[in-house]
C-alpha cells in the first residue's frame, strides 16, 4: 500500500467501516474540484501527442 493512503478493511464497504475518515466532507459539495491537470504534455519520441492541455473535473459534472 502506498504511504499516506488509508483503506477500509478488506471485505467491508467503505461507508459501513466508518469511512471516509472523520473531518472529510462526504459527499463533497457540488462543484468541488476532484482533479486538476495543468499544462500536461505527452510525448512519444519526437511526436507530441498532447501539448499544454489543462482541465478540471468537478463533482456533479459529466460529459455526454
């Protein structure tokens, strides 16, 4: 297990095991940023497949 990452005990549902940990908002407020990527670049040899891409994923939002 990665350092700093806690998990619910094996075989239990996270909510039934008292997760998430106390002090964390659950569920997060609508519109709360879950993931932010800024200036991403992906290169394969001399080919730049992605160049300077930024985006933010927020709760309650989806793409169709």
